[in-house]
């Protein structure tokens, strides 16, 4: 199934060790599959070759689509609103063209769709909660695609399925005509198609009394055919996830896949989003140490909280400094200006007296400078890639932390302020913090409390953003100033900042790509 980009010699210590006492997987057949239809039930695992990079990148792309679909559900969007919102999202991350399009990328699109589904199936089969959540979102995605599918291709796909239903013949339909009309309130029943299926296959329709029951057989109208297919897809997927869960421990024997699958399962808290230099506003506004206070009005709560604590206490502990430094780097603050910012922000305390106030003397100034250099300067330069090993220099230091990074790292201890406040603060303290930064809508505060209680931290953050920028977002949407793909769910603090900055300065700056894409290596410090 997998083929690495290169074929280096494998370290014997890192080879997968197979237990001879266990039954191993059947021998793989290395063949590329033929995708005749746009839709897929995903009953057959992929058997072709993909690189490890494709394996991960395709999984991340699908995860972003599922995350946006879940966000639509949490925001109580109607089916029509969901379809309108999801169309550009799917076009961007998981395009799936019809046969009629004659696209040259048709085979690759369907291959990506097939592999990405199985990648996430493996990643999310570990726990009952993940399996249930994945099955629900995949079923919603399948139904959405079915509704968007071309009528001819939809029929061809449905006809290809081994569904246990039987078309009702004209003679039988005439016999039950009055009862069919009474059961479903369908006009012109004699001109419509009907199917017979065991009632256990359509319990939802039976519960809603939308079928005619005869001796354990349900007579279903053709308009319910899509719902029947969706229900069968859901049942097939749920049983497939249970099977994958039993085989998942064997995946640990392959040390190439385990880290990827673990990363993807962690990303289900909030999908990962790598940092892009497009998130900087340095080409739109002058950013220096003196402008950070004003710009902090556009910061997400995690960074605004760090800035407020810094101004209040004139100090942040290590992980808070690292998180905030990388964020400032991401918005476009240069290394030299960042050093100036931190030097001015610290007021070193010695013997109960504010040493900074004594820095007008040459001796005190020397003490301040030496302490700053010895304890803080190197870490700032290292974050920017100005010092450190060759790899750190080539990579230009660390990248700013994503929401996924902040939501999965260890919780801060006493006196620390890093991380995501929606996760680390108690509900009461979070409400107090939100009110202190201008959130006064009691309904919004209740919704945030509810989302946080259900661990939907990024949804709560996005709701606060939408409330703070309601008139600007309405103008952008009504006048179609930005494409819908640039208004998707925020998954990165730097995306939050730039989007907020652009909205608050509509017409004053040239809007560009305000998103962040792709998997990016994060700091492990």
C-alpha cells in the first residue's frame, strides 16, 4: 500500500519485528484500482502505491473537510447553508469531479479520496468515541456528495451497489396502490417507482411511518432511495471501524505509520494547520516593538492573555515567552524589533526594588543588559533561527504554534499562562477573561461555556471571533469581497490575527491569502 519516496537502508533496530505466533496480514496485491464512479462505499482497502508524504497530506486534507462539516453542525447551519459553505471547502481540499467533467485529474482525485478515507479510518478506530465521531462525519460527507451528484451518475452508482432491495412490479404496485398512497401521501403513485426491502434495513423510515409494511417487508418510495443508501453506508462503515479497531495493534509494528496515525488522531481535537508566511502583515503595515500594544486588539484570546499578563507582571515564564515570541514572529515582527520588545517589556526585580528604575545608572544598566542577555536573548534568537545548529538555521527557527499544538500539549502549571485559555481556564475564569476583553453578550458567553464543556474549544474561539467582527463579516459576505475558502474555521492564532486585522481595516489594506495550509513541523521545545 505504501511506497516511500526513497529506498534507504533500513536500520535493523528499526525494522518491524513480526511475531510468528500471530496470524499476519494476507499478502498484498500491488495493483492500482479502477474508480468507475465518483462515489465510493470504501469497502475495499486501497492496494496501490503512495508515498508517506501523500499518506499524511491526504489524511490532513480530508480532516480539514470533516472539521468544517462538523463546524457547520455545531453552528446549526441549515442543509442549504451547509451545502453552500462546504462547496468551496471541498473544492479546495478534496475535489471530486464527475465523469462528465473529463478532468485529467479524475483518477488522482478519486485515489486521494479513497486513500484519505482509509488513512483516517485507521487513525480514528482506536476508541469508541473517535469511531462514532468519524462515522457520523463521514456519513454526512457521503450524503452531501450524493445530493450534489449528477442524476445519471448517481443512478449508475446506486445500481452498482449490492443492495438487498427489489423493484416493485406494476402488478404488485396496482394491488397495493391505495395503501401506498395512504402510507406516503405521494401523488400520482402509479407513475412512481417503489422498492421492497426488509424492514430492519430502514428502521428510521419505519419509525417515521414513511413506508408501507407487509409481512416484515417495507415498501419504500424512490425518493427515499438516497436515504437508504446513506443508511447502508453508515452501517457498513461502523462495522468496518470495529474490524479496523481489532487490527489496529498490529499497525504499531510499522514505525513509519504509527507517528502519522497518532498525529492525525490528536488532530481530531482541532485539525492541524501549518504556518504560512502569508499570515504576516509586514507587507501591509509597519510592525515594530511600539506597535504591539495597538495590534493586540486583534490578537486571539490565547495571545491577548499572554500580552496582558506580560504588561501586568512585566514577565512571562519560558513556555509563555516561547509561544508569544513565535506568534510575534509570525505576524511579521523582525528579530531586532522582537529583542527590543522583550527588553522593554521586562522590569527586572532585585531585593524588592525595581531594578529597571535604576537603569539610568551605568552600573544598573549593565546588570539589566547582562541578565537579559544571559537568560532571554539566546532563546529569542534561537526561535528566529539566528543561532543554533545548521538545521535550525536552514529552517529559520521554529514555526508559530497552531491551535492543535496548543490544545494537545501539557496543561500549564501554577504561574504559567501558555496554552489555549478555552482549555486551560475554568468556565467561570474564562467568562471573566472574555468579559475583560470586551465580550458582553450573555448568550455568547453561555454558548462558549457549552462548547468548552463539550471540548469544542476551537468552535468557541471562532464564535467569539464572529461576534467581534459581525458587521465586517456581513459586508465581506454580502459584497463577496473574499472567497468563501478564506472564511473557513480558524485553526491557527496567526490566521485569527491576520483575518481580524484585515476585517478591521477593510478598504485600507489589500487582502490576500489569509489562510494557512499543509502539515508543518512544530517546535518540540
